[in-house]
């Protein structure tokens, strides 16, 4: 229960601190809070847009979380999702005549494969050459951006548009939008993201491979003693992380824009790091954190029109304060020690010197 209550309290403290910042900027915090809630959940369309923004964050949050479990820091989800989206768009542009359901399945599989391959590269470099995955993934983000620019601008460019984008995908590749959300682009990518979270939970908690990933992440020496090859596990973990990030392309290309657009991602890959940290690298926590960040992203969009002194960029302030509050384990431990001390002192005062001290188990 403590593992659930502490993050919830931390999120509440972070939101209160963010509202205090808006008060310092000259706005009424209660007015700002009402705008956030109404903007994120005020109508079916608003709920749909919140879910739409949360969907890629579930994928990238899971990507970062899987790598974390293996003791790796995946900074490359941005590059992995870029190539996943590009691969899906390329398939749809090159073979536009394919029909449903083969077309979206093929495009999704190619997006998964592209992200997996791009994630496996830094995993292999770490495992076999000792290169740190943080440096490798950061550099590969720039390489992925360069490759995407070349393909989109010189190989399958849309001749009917001045925007940096690929040709539209065939009609058979498109994913229908759910009618419950007033036209918001919520598609099958959302249940796919939830299914991915469930599969990651099963993998990490119910399979031998998941045990090996966690073992390598917690103690490489102990894993070696148990006969586990840390290098192989690191490659697998980074490949899985890349594949999860690559699935972002399904919602963006097949379920929304119908093509690859350069710069479509508002740094979903880097936001996935925050989502994984807030969710404590657990699939259920990642889903909850993604929904929170999606709500903040959608809710703060209304601030540009409804307030005088703050804009939608304040969402970054909320995110930062929430992450700081959740990650402040030292403060929460200190508060816990203070409560244990006060409980013990009151018990000793009531029971005398021979009284029994109450302790948390």
C-alpha cells in the first residue's frame, strides 16, 4: 500500500507546487486548475485527445522501463520511434494498393522491426564493445533524424506538398477512429499500447527471460554466477526497448496523419524517460503516468486562450515538479523515519520504560 500511496502523494504535492508557480506568475491557481481539468476531460473530444497524447507515451515509457530493468539507460527512444514511424510510412507509400487487414499489420510489423533493429545497435555496442549506451543512443538519435530527413525529402517525398513529409499511405493502411471521442484520433493504437503494457508485465514478472533481465539489472556479478550472459541480455533488452518505441509509428502514421512528417514528435522519446521514472518502471505505473502527462499536455493547451500570464509551456513546469517530488526518495524516507520516531516515542510515553515500541514492518 505504501508503494501506491507515496507516488500519489508525490504527484499531488507536485501539482500543488506547479499551481503555486502559476500563482507567483499572477494567475489564480484554482482558475488554472479548473482550466486544466476542463481542457483534459471536459468533453468526449477532450478525453480522446488526452488518450491520443498518452498513447505514444505508454510506448516510450515502456521502452525506457524495460531498458532500466536491465540496468540500461535508453536515451534513444526518440530515434527509435522516428525510424519506426518512417518505416510504417514507407511501406504504406511504396505499396499503397494493399488492403486491410494485411496492410496495417504489415506496416505495424515493419515499424516494430525498425525500432527493434535500431535499439539492438547500442545494445550490441554495450555488450560486445563496452561502449556506454547513453552516448550511443544520443548519437543514434541524430543519425535517425538524418536518415529520416533524407528518405522523406529525397526518396518518397510528397510531390503535392511543400511540407517535409512522405507520400500518403494507401487507404487500406489507415486505422479507424473510435466514435466515442467526438472525432479525436483515438485508434487501435491505444488498445495496442495497453496490450504492450500487459505483455511487458507478463514478460518481466512471469518468464525466465524477464527474470534474467532483472537479474542483470540488479547485479551483473550474481547474474554471471547464475549462468546468465549479461551481454546477450543487454542486447535483447535494448532490442525490446527499441521495438516498443518503434510502435509509436502505428498511432501517428496509421491512425492520425497518414504519412511521415518530419518533427511530428514533441520529444515523446525524452518524455518517456519521465514517464518511466514516475511509473517506477512498472507497466501499470507507466500507463498511469502516461495518462497524467497526456492530461497535462491537453489541459495546458487551453491556457494560451484562458489566462493572461501563463501559457501551455507551464506543463513542463508541472512535469518537472512532479518528477522531482516522486524521485525525492530521501525526503520520503526522512518523513517515514520521523513518523516511526514519533509513534515509538508516544508508545514509550504511554507504556513507560518497559513499553513496547511500535515499528513499521
